[in-house]
C-alpha cells in the first residue's frame, strides 16, 4: 500500500513539478494563471485531461482541442518522480523515504531550470533546508559536526568563487550550504569534489566556458544522500 501511495503521490507531484518548471523558465507566476492551458490553442485543460501519467496516454500525447502534440517531457517528468518516489519507498524506511522524496523534487527543479536559464529558484534550496532540519531527527550523532561541515564547505566555496568569479553564482552557494549540512563530514567534502569533477567533465565535453554548477551540486548531492542513508 505504501509503495502504491508513493507512486500515486509521485505522479501528482511530478505533474505539479511540470507546472513549476514551465512557469519558472518562462518567468510566469506559479499560481497565475490558476489553471493549466494548452500552449498552442490556449484552451484551459479540463481536470479529466490533467490526470498525471494516465491523461497523456489516453490522449495519445495530443491536446484534445487542437490536436497539437504535448511535449513528451511532461509525461517523462511525471514518470521520473513517480518511479523515484516508489524506489525510495522500496529501499528505505518511511521517514527516510519522505526525506529523499523532498530531495529529488528539489534536484529536478535545479537540474532543469539552472540548465535552461542559469538560475536557481529560491524554494529549491529552502526545500533542502527542510530536509536538513528533519535529518537532525533521523540521526542525532555528530550533529555539531554538521556546523563544522557547513563552515568548511562554505569557506572552500567562497575561495573558489574569488578565483573563478564567472562560473559560480550566488545561487550555487545557497544550494551547497544545506547539502553540506545534510551530508556532514567527510561526505560533504567528497560532494564538493564530485560536483566539481562532473561540472569540469561536462564543460570539457561540451567545450563550454560557463557551465551551470547547480545541476551538478544537486545531482551529486542526491546520489551521495541515497548512499549515506543506505550505508552510514
Ligand atoms: Zn490545444
């Protein structure tokens, strides 16, 4: 029952995430207009055509009104969140599952929006602070070290920012602080290394000078958090 609930909740949150992603990138307000609409014919989408995962399949990936193709990304994001919530519920206890669900939600927001428009929405790192506080209840050992971890990572990061002013934005700092608090020492140091290496490889492969750092911070943070909950 818990797995099924996670799949359904994942699909609903995935659908909500689509709204956030689209509206963040387009610079629209999250709650205005209140209803979702077709990008082509602007007709607002009825509730029965807005059921996560199912509606996309039933409509054959097309708008009911104008038959324009709905980008497959909507369907994929819903599936991704539904499957990751289910994965968390299968592998972890309930409390840990909830923490990971919040973390992956924030990760997808950062990965998508920062890649698209080089901007990290504020609420994505606020979500990580929620995980940070809740994680203190999960594991009370070495709680004081979390502050040391935060201090060390922040110091290294500020030094890096002084050297490479262009690449690192303020959003990256807001993003890495709660993750340093969650992962604690020594994982937070590995996290900084892993995200830097991934960003470096990406910039070499794509021959780009300025690469958004946020997606790499988020994704490697999520992977290490899964690892930490499983083995620490
Ligand atoms: Zn339409």
